């Protein structure tokens, strides 16, 4: 097996660090060896130990004494949690369920791969978020919407694939604690509508079974208009008895063939997709209809909040796409069944390099919520440009919504005042509302490319999202370091260099692309490369409103009022240019180019400076990367080098187009007299 | 047969105007009744007379006296010409060849359709241009590059279609004097490369035979790299003996199956297409290699001059796409075989609504030249917007290149000085160089739509180009009137209204789109609808260079030097902003928004005014058209009304985006205070 295709589970030989003896045997107590998850955990352990330490693990009989790994059921361990504790040469792994065992085994393998000694370990882990999901935007023809790593490995030519790569995918996902996967694109069209018919149910059953062996529930994206398109009643009205009857039968049929199915993800009333609005029903009406029908099977409904007017008139400065999710959903708070989860994008627009956190988080006080992020780099470099996104996800999770805080109007922002379990992390973990149906999901960045993610370094996002979803307390640096050591090398120079590259990459990307939170300015449709006015006169609601005097969208009380969708103190903070976080300044305010930032720089000079800096930073990254020749696998070195070359070209194009375009708009020269065209 | 699908050959009942008796019989002298062209001519005559006058034509025996049409061979009539002369109740039609007969018959039918009396007619006609061609950009899969009238009727699913529609197409083409047709896209890719293989030769032969029956020679677009792609030698070097041997055999094979083939059209070294430059050879080397091989079969090679750098850097202000055709070809003047024709687009860029005439015309003094225009409305409204293009073609033909004129440096532009047979019309008709391989071609605007051209009114371009190519002396208004009376109605109100719409339509389109010759500003790739900066930072060499101060491309001596590619006095006329024709001002000059035009208006005010006017003119057109309800066929009325509604929306979008974008750039308000966003 080619190591390069194994991501962070390559299991390359490592220094044994005293681990060889401890990993030489394994004993199971209280778990059924025939349970698929246990089988997979044991087999993964043997494979990892063999690869890394060169030894074959002895599967010891229950009750036998001596050194080694001892797996034991302990009912008091939380679901999907585990406790690893070394005592007297025995590495005890306790868990209450099979998934806990699997995660614990991956934890042990991770430590070995990182050349950490198992001796003395005492680690109790439990997932911070109940649901930890990858959402794939794979189409049945094998294409991937916003995929930058080749084709789908779930679908090809309208057929479902279940093969060794599916298993490898499950191993990677499970190794970072993923427990749910949506395999098909939220835009359910053409053959995808047929996924819930006999044509596909057999293969889906096989896939779901394979997934289940790794603690992963399979989910499907659903076409809300399926009754119509599949020849049922000529309606999708959730209040129409014929429609619900159709769905009841359909869901029964699906669950009979795929009993492990986790449920359905629905993008309704969005970007041309059908939904309950068509029939004058609320989003809750639509979601609840399905939720009631999947409940008997333990299913849940993930309902996306990405509902907005995508045929806006650019002349209309009152309508604000940023407001849409909140405006469309806030009125239904509390109307949803407990097996519905609203899936909310991190920001109010669409996965830009910098956005404020969606004001729906926290504002919804009686509704299950899930944070949706995107590791597919749609707007963040297409896995050509390196852009490590875990810091962005951390920011979103750390954001204090201040919702439900009695002192929020006088909030000083200090810990005493703000520790009300009202961060996004609190909300989506279930801590705020004590709910189980909550969590995180990421639009996934994988494909049929041998290295899974196009750019090898994009593996850090694939890895990092899962780790963060399981253990939100990890820092972005810690996750980066883990991934580097697992996927690339334990060599100190490699670790330090790549970690530095990863940790600065998001700011670098931001610097050479759109400034101060304004977003967009990308090539229409493609979403790679600059086009300053590319979306300015479009129907998508994504404008910067730049003219010869200034730039930005007024989302204050005087403008679209979007800032007021937040609880205080955030609302007032955003509403005032002086207090607004500067990285979001132009998201909230229309300001003259000569407006001075806290640094003393004008906005226009900031634009020039940051764009020159961004390119310089890419050049520095490349120089650093070049020094790693011979220290990482050659294919990785070549892959990343080739991507960096394209990133540099992209960064230069952004720099020159953005600087030139703004210079041509305002006529204010760069103070430093650098080349602008 | 549905009249609507017959274009201007609908042969609706008309007032007989004394023609019934004259058209009641036909007699042939000196022509073989079995000749396919003669057969088709006679059959067309009978069909037309039956449809229009309701009578069946008697085919009289040779020598029989009496009233009627008498067709007779007269060797002194020029090729493809004819003489129609009524004397004593006999309408004599003289011609020296069968094509002349066919054209003469169509002439007679046209007069009858227009309710003109044949009595007293005495019309001697001959084609002004030897070659009069439609070029189709049809792909073998049935799509049409830049087609706005449905799919191809020549190809479907990689098969060649020869059916009744093919015949109808030939009838339409022949009725306006077309004598050559290129059936496939100049971008010869995929299956099209196989057109010259056994797979297609049988069907091509049938099609060529059908075409020949209407005096039309079939041409094919050729892939210069065919030897490589069809498994011949791994080269397309015209100096490589193996390559020429391959071509010799290939061409022999093609002509054996398709003896009527006119020759080949080649787009080489252009927009990614292969060509002689790849092998360090000149364009002449490439063209001559093929010309020598088709010569034995009477074939000719049409060689496109659309060669330019399509991966330009927008930062580069020295490279000028407008210069490219001249720069690439002028050095080869006189190097071409006499059966090669250089096919030159009317303007130096690419079929914009306003361009100067290509400076290659006239500058090439020893090379066959052909004018290429586009009736497919790629940049002129996609056959949604009405845009009658004959006036534009007239302008190009009337342009005096002043080449070869000894007094051109002191030219005053008056007739005495300028009548040196150096207009574009002189060059492409063969009058300047006394050559036969010359003429006009148009990228055609037809497709599988029932009405052939998407918008019924676009039929005027389909008709008009052919008429103009045959008889360049016709005015745009005369051609418009003919088409209206043939295709729509002889009703005076219809004729006057539609003629006015057609004759103003190009200026109207120009007003609401890109101003003063600057061009582009269209949605990238699509080429419909505005995007002011859409191509500004692209690789296509199509820039307007607008900033906060001014707009335009400096193509003077101080700039790219393009203006100097013209002979004087044009060169100096264009080089100076004060003498440059204002409709081309920004094509040649970069000027401040406050620059005053001869009208006293500033450029920016002209932009605002013309854009508001353009929309108002569309509204007026629509009001005029509405009055024709009931006076034209209902399907035509509905078709044009629906297109007008879309045109109006398009025009408003152009107006608002262009005005807003320039206002946002310069901050200069509209003097009239109208709505700009």
C-alpha cells in the first residue's frame, strides 16, 4: 500500500520510545470481539503497530496478566469517550461503548506515531460535540460541487462505490472522531433524487454497514420535492396528507434497507431548491414533517439555514443577504421537533475568508443548532493555496453570543460577566440548552486524488476539523503539530516550519485577497482568483459598494440593520466603526478610503500594504518549504511545491488586480510608491 | 408546410399586379432541364407562383411562342449573372450558366412577392463579389459555438444530417446569392477532426451534391493538426515530407468522395488552435502547403487572420491585440498561392458593435483577401436584441483604405483623389487586384429554431448579408425593405415601422452598451449583458483602461502605434483625438472624462446621455412594434414581442451598470440628475 495515499494513517516506522513492549499485546474484556467496530479497532491497532514498530501484536486471552494494552468496558465512561491509563506496564483503555474503544486505539496509535511514550499516560477523553460530521457535496455522476481533489470516491457514473477506498476513508474519519457523514451534495438533482429508491438502496445498505463498523452514521441529502420527482403526489406540501403518506412509505422503505441510516440533510428553499415556502409553510413545518417520520427509526433531520434571496437586484441597498438566515428562521425558534437540527453556516454570507459569526447562534434559544463550516476551500484557495482553517473555526466557536445573559447590555466582556455558556461552542455542544442533537459539520475537502485533498497540506483541514469537533479545547497549533507529525514527519524542522506555514496561512490568504471583511471579489462562478467587481452587479447579494470615495456595506442601524441581529454588547460593538473589530470593518461599515485605522494607516494604504505583504508572505512560505527538500516524502514535497507555485501566481494576481482596481477607483497613490498598474 | 419556417421564401398569396399571365408558363432554351440547378430553379418557380398567385406554371416546349417566362442561355452574360427583360409579354431571363438562371428566378419571385409588376422590367445583374459565403460554427455534437437559434441542423450526435431542412437552407442561401458554405466550426475539435475520414465522407458527398444543386460549394473547416490526431505522422510541419504526403493522400480521398468540395477553411495558430508557427513556419508556409494539394481539384484555402496572443498580461500596455492581425500577416504579403484567400475580420478585435476597419485591408497589396463579418450576434445581442447589421457591413465595405493611392499623404478625401479602387469593397470584390479569389463571408446566425434565427427580425441579417454580398450597391434601407416585404408583409405600416426599427437598431444597441468604440464590457465568456470590468483584468487583450480620471486605449504613436498601421490620411486622422471619428474616439485615445466632444458634451455626460437614450429608444421600438399586432403573423408578433421584452431588460441593465460603474469611478454627477445607483 502506497504510504502517500494513507494521509495521517501512513504508519511509517518511528522511534519506539519504550512503546514496543506496551503495544506488543492486546487483551479485551467485556467487549465482543466479533463486533464490527471492535474488529476494526483491533485490526487497525495491529496494522499500526506493525507499520510503526515492526512488531506483530499478540491478541491475548481475556484474564491473562502481563504488559500490553488492556481494553475493558467501564459503564461510567461517557458515550464515545475513553480513558487511557498506564499502570505497571499495562496500558488500560476503558470505554463504555465500542466507539470509545476505536477512538482510544486511534489515540494510542497517534501517540506512538508521534513518538510519545505511553508510559505514565493518563488521558480521559470524551467528545465535546455529540455530532461530528463531514458533509460531502458529491454528485452521482462522480463530480463534486466545489471539489478540488479529483472526483468522488462515493459515486461514479451514477453508481455507488463501496471498496477499499471507502474503508480507508472511514478509517481516516473515525481516527479523528467523525461519527456522521453525508455522502451526497445538498443540491439534490438528477440521479441523486433516486438515492432513496430501490435502484440504490442495496448499495447504500452496504455502505452504511461499512460506515457503522467505524462508528459512523451515514446520512443522505434529500430533495424536498422528491414526491413530485419520483412520481408520487404532485406536491411536496408538508401539510398534504398524500405527501406525508408518500414520505412515510418511502422512509420505511429506506430504513428497511438501510437500518443504520442516521437521517437526512435538507437544503430547502435555497438557491433554486424546492421547500416548504413554496406551499406557504414555514421551515419548521417542512422539517417537522420529515422529523416525525424518521423518529421511529432513531433518525434525525439536519435542516440548513442557508435560505436567502439569490435573485437580488444590485440596485437595492435595503435587502441584505447577511440578514437572511436570521430573518428566515428566528421566528420559528422553538417550533422544531427535538430530532431536527438547524445547520447554520459559521458566517452570515458563505464561507468567506473573514466573516462575523452568524447571529442565529445564541439568538435561537429553543432550537437544536449545528455549526457548519467548509474545509473544501471554495473561497479560500481551492486547495491550491494553503489555508489552514482551524484557527477560523476556533474563532467561531469561541465567539460569545452573549445570548441569554442578563447583563448583556452592560457587559464588559470580562470572564465573570461572560461565562454564561453562551459561546458558539457552548451552543453547538449542547451545554447551553442541555440537548443531545447538536454538533459540528464541515463541507469536506476530499476526492479521488491519491492524497485525498489535492494539496497535501489541505490534509491538515481534513484532519483538524475532526479533531476540533471531538476536542474543542485543542488549540489550532496543537492540531497542526499533530497532523504534521502524523502525516509528514516528526523531524523538528519539518514540524516547526510547516506549523508556522499553517498557522499564518489564513492571515496570509486574507491579506492578498479581499480586505477588512468585505469578502467576495472573486471570479464569478469559479470562486478562485480575483475579480474585484465580479459580483458587484450580480444577483447574489454580495456587494462591496466601492466608488471613488470609499468602500464597504453599511450594516449598522442607519444601513441594513444587520448589526442589530446580535445580542449586546456585540450589536453595539459592530454598529460603531470605532469599536468594530477592524478585520470586519468593511463588512459593517461603508467608509472613505482616507478613514484611519487604529494603526494610523488609511484604509487605502492598508489595502496596498496588506496586498504587498500577502505576496511577500507567500514568497517566505515557499522559501521555508524549499528547505524541507529531503525531509519530507518526495511526492509530498513535489505536490506542495507545485501548489505553492500556483499560489504565488494567484497571490500576485490578487495583489495587482486589487491594488490597481482601487487605485483606479480613488486615485490615491501608494505612500511607498510601489508598482501599481 | 408551415409558412413561419420558410423565412423570406414563405410565398404567401399576393396581389398579382399583372404578373399572373407573365408567370403562367416557362420555356427553357439552351439549358438542360435535367441539370440539378435548372431542376431546382424550375421547381422553385412553380412553388413560388403557386403559393403567391395560386396558379400552376405550364412548362412550355422549346420554341413555342406566347406570353410567359423564357429562359435562354447567353454566353456574354457574366458568370452567376443574369438579365431579366420583359418584351411583348415575354419575361426573358438570360444567363450564361445555371446559377445565373437560379438567381434570376429568385429575382422574379422576389418581385412578385413584393407585388412589383414584371411588365417593363429590364434588370441586368451580376455578383459584385466572386465568393459569397456563410460560415457556420456548428459542432458535430449538434451544439453551435455562439449560436443563438437552437442547435445545428447540419449535425446531431456526431452524425451529419441531410434532409428537407438542408434543402430549405440551400433554397434560402441560394435565393440571396450565397455560393459557398462552411458547415463546421472553425475550432475543429473532437469528432470534427474526423470529418475528413471515411466515417463521414459518404454523407458529406450527399450534402455537397445537394448544395451543388443550388450553386453552393461546400467547404470544411480543417484541423491543422489532423495528421497527428488522425494517426498520421506525429507532426503537422508543412515542410515535413511525411506530413505533405499524408495530406496529399487525405485530400485525394476526400475529393474522390466529395468532388464538389470547394476547399477548406483554416483557423491556425489562434486561441489554442495548432498551426505553422508551432514549427517555426510562416502562415504562408502553412496555407500554401494545403493550397498546392487542393489545386488539382479546383479547391481553395481560406486562411483566417485571427491570430493574436490570447494569453496577454493585462499589466502589459505595450502589447495590443488590435495590432496582431496586421503584425502577423503583413510580412507575408505576396507569399501566398493564388488559391489561398486570407479571411480578415471586419475589425481588428472581434465583431464588436463598433470597430475601425482592419488595417490589413489594402495594406496587403499582393494577396487575395476576403471580408469576414458576423451575423451571429455574439457581441450584438444574441438574437434577443434586435440589431440589423447591414449598415455596419456597408460601412466596412465603403471604408477607403487609401492603399496604393499616390496622393494619400495629401489626400483631401474627396472623390477625385480617392477613387482609386481602394475601398474594402474594391479589395474584396477583386477590382483592386483583378483577382477572382476574393469575396465576403459571414459567421451565420441560423440554427434549428423553427424561424431559423431565434429572433424573427434577425432574419434580416441572414437575408441581408447575402444580398449585400451579391449586390454591394444596395443600400441597407433597400435590403431591409426587401426583407420585410418578403418575410413579413407588404403592408406600408409594417414596412415603414420595421424598416425604421431595423435601421436604427445598431445605433440603439451601441448607445446602451459600450461607448465611443471602446468595446467589450460584456459578461465574460457569455458575451451577453454588461460587465464593465469583466475583461479588464483578463488574458484576452481587451481592455478599456478606465480609472478615476479617464478611459480609453492609447493606440496613437505615443501609445501602441496601432493607428500607424493604416495608410494616410487614415493614420493621421485616427492618431489625433480632434480628427478621430468620435464613434471610435476611445478605441484610439485615452481621454479624461471631462474631455469635450464636438457636441460640446463631456465624455462622461455622453456616456450618461447615450445610455439613457438607448433605453428610451428600445421603449420606442417596442411601442412601434406593438402597433403591428394583427398586421404580421401572430407567431412573428409574439416572437418579436418576447425578444423585445428581454432586450429592454438587457438595455436597462447595461444602462444602469455602465452609468453606475462610471459614476462610481469618477464621481462626476449626471447634469440632468437622473437615477444612477
